[in-house]
């Protein structure tokens, strides 16, 4: 297996782990449409490791940009304990 193939599989597995939902808005998307987002942005020292990568739709990904995820979620969707829990669990 070459590395680009394992990278592709890793990306797919992450999306499937979240049932192909955007972690921020909670909507389900097609695998090919979902993007992957760094919970802690690379610019803030976030690593490219599974616990810092989550599936996000393009809209949320762009809107979140380099904001802290809680700030982005609460200002955009209001407080949603379930969605926040899913993220907290993954990033711990
Ligand atoms: Zn979304």
C-alpha cells in the first residue's frame, strides 16, 4: 500500500467514524463532499493527528477558519451540548 492510498483510507475512516456528519452543524453529507478540519488550527499549533481532525462540511470549515471551535459553534448554532460532547470526546 502506498502512502497516498493509506492517507485516503485514513480520511475515509475518519469520516465514517462520524457517520459522515459534519461535527459542527450535525448534517450528513456524502463522503466526497465532506472536508476534514483541524479542530485546533495548524496556525495555532494543532497537529495533523486523528484526535485533532474532524469531518466538516465546506460551509462550516470556511466559516470556522481559525476560530476556536466552541466559539464558532456557539456563535453560529447556539449551545448544543450533544455536538460539543462529540467533539470533546474525540479531541481528548
Ligand atoms: Zn457543517
